[in-house]
C-alpha cells in the first residue's frame, strides 16, 4: 500500500510542478507580448511624428514657392 501512496504523492508533485512551469511560461509569454506591443506603439508614434514633420516641411516649402511665384 505504501508504494501506491508514494506513487500518488509523486504523481501529485509532478502535476504541481508541471502546472507551475506552465503558469510561469504563460506569464513570461504575456510579459513579452506586452513588451512587444509597447515597442510597436513607440515605433508607430515615432513614424507618425516623422510623417507629420515631413508634411510640415513640405507645406512650408510649398508656401515659400507660392510667395516666390507671386513675387516674380
């Protein structure tokens, strides 16, 4: 009977260990996904800012060209 009890205890311990490992792995996956989302957000914001800056420069150049055309 003690062999069966030992096997049950071993089985429970293995099950708990596997469950803890799976939970830890899932936490790490979710943490990495959150980190990746933040990085993608930062990249998108940076790209949008560059586009807006380029458009502002293009707009100023167009206004300057219009002023030159009117002057000439």
